């Protein structure tokens, strides 16, 4: 009987240790480059010892945003939808910079040839960003300085972005069918 208690205590300590290790690794990712928003893990795409996908809603329009943080490279890839239902990808390299200055990046979108494009420092001097807008997303590869990030969007819940926007735009239709529409369309 004593052995069972010892085994249970050892198992509990092991599980607490694993939980602490996951929290130690994931907490800095959620806190990185918050931009005034509260980010949480998209649990369907949570990867405890990697950089899973996070989600939030904008404060003003309640638009759904997704992101993946590359903490060691100080790069964040954001994905959202535009008002005309295209995908918007913003790649941000977090570093102090002088507003409106540029740095060069190597970028390939959807397996096209690599182009050298400017990344512009944001108005707050917190980092450089590159924006891509398109109807279809497969991948993006970005090289900035010594950092290089490859993102395959096949592993992202992009359909949720479009479905969420559709539901917001057509809230009356869904409400008439008895569905709860949590966020109304506020982007006009």
C-alpha cells in the first residue's frame, strides 16, 4: 500500500513538473508583442513545446485575429481578413526602430520567387512590419537580418477567420435561425 502512495505522489510531482515546464515555455509567447490586445491559445492548434497559434479579437471592431510567435527570432506572423474577404498577413520583427524608417527583408509568398522588400518601422518605433494581402494563402517565408521564418498556412484555422467574418456580416440571418451571434459587424 505504501508503494502505491509513493507512486501516486511521484506521479503527481511528475505531472506538476510537466505542467510547470509547459507554462514556463508558453507564457512568454502569449505575453510577447501584445499590441494592446489580450492573446490566448487557440487550443485546437496549441503546441506545448513549440510555437502554437494564438487568437484574440480587436478592441474596436471585435475582428478575429490569429498569430504565431517566433520568440527566438522576435518575429510575429499575424493573419486576419480584410473587409473584402481577403487574407491580410502582417509579419512583424520586434525591435526598437525610428518610425517610418525601413529595413530590407527577403520574402516569398505562396512558393513564389523570393523578393527583397522593405519592412517599415511602425509609428511607435516598436518594430518593422511587412504586409501581404491576397485571396489565397499557402505559405510565407521571411528573412530579416539573421532571422528566417517559414510559415505553412495549411496548418492554420484560416477557414475560421472567414466563417467568423461571414457570421458577423450576416448576424441577422443567424439570429433568425436561433443562433447566438456574439460579435456584430463593426467595420463599416
